[in-house]
C-alpha cells in the first residue's frame, strides 16, 4: 500500500464543513509553519541547532513543524528571529 501526500490546497477543497474564517485561520497557520520549515532548511539547520539559537526546545520545534501544536505567538517569534524572519500584520486580501 502506498501513501500519498496531499497538499493543503487539496485538503482545503474537501473541508466543506468549516467556515471561511476557520479555513483562513488554518491557512495562515500552514503558511507560518511552512515559512519556519523553509527558513530552517535554507539555513541548513537541524531542529537541535535551531533549539540552541532560539531557546525553543527541539521537541516543540518538531511539534510545530509537524502541525501537532498551536504555539504561542512568543514561541513563534523566538523561532523566527534567529532565522532572520519576523511576523508582520498585513491587510487581508478578499476574493469574490
């Protein structure tokens, strides 16, 4: 039996019972986690190395990257800072 990875976009299309607000929240979380993972990999850092420079424990980093936890904003900021990233508040784009 082969397992297929499903993209967030494909999964989102199947989630008809969720409100648009819930979908937007999930989408934002997926984007943030994706940026953390991408930045860590671009820096060729292991989760353990990121722990050392961010102060966030490796198991927490693994849970965040795996989507298994909903981290506090302060935790996300601690991870992003040594990766040369920051969170920004931007206007929402609406599509009709």
